[in-house]
């Protein structure tokens, strides 16, 4: 009976190390969790649409530039950016033909915060076309940029 040995069963399969398929599944789940976390965080921080985020970023950049550059190029860029924002919000047919006082009146009508565009916005009409040596009040320019940042955050276009 010595030569006869008892039949042993197959050894149990260890769960470690994991097979490559399990590794891929774990990496996929980790990436999915990171993507969901990133999307929620981004949505909470920047609930605006894509063009609004871009416009807001440009306005904040203009606010930084005021401290280093003369007011004239900043005012010119702000004027152009406001026009682009208006076209994106309300359409080219409604906003592209507006000039001078009509443009400022339209801005005031479409800004729910009640910022006095017709008073303080005159800088946007005059400074970009003024002689190079003309200076401007940087504080008024900062107020215009702050009002524009608030305006970008709004959703509706008022006719």
C-alpha cells in the first residue's frame, strides 16, 4: 500500500497577484472616479458655458493688465470684448449695428445689476479713439471690467 498515495485535489487559486484583466478594470474604475470628481468640481467652480468662461478669463486678464499697461489699450480691448460678448449672448443682428449712445443704452438695458453704463461707459466710446497721450481714470476702467464680469455671468438677453 505504500506505493499508493492518496489523490490530492487541485491547489486553490490565489487571488493575489491579480490577473491583467482585473488590473485594467481597477485602473478603469479609478479613472472613472477621477473623471466624475473633476467634472463635479469643475461644474461647481465654473457653472457658466464655455464662451462665458473664456470671456470671464479675458476680463480678469484685462483687470490684471490695468496695473501694468496704459489705460488706452486696455479700454480698447475691453470695448472689443464687450462687443464680442454681446454678439455671443444676443446675436449679431441685434447688437452689431449699435454704436455710441445706442450701444451704451443697450448695455444698460441688458445688465440686470443696474450698472450705469451710459455714465461710466463713455470711456469706452472715447478712449480707444483718443490721441496716444490721453490718459484715463483706471478706477473707472476697473469698475467697467467688474460690471462686465458680472454681466457675463447672467443668462438672459433682454430686448
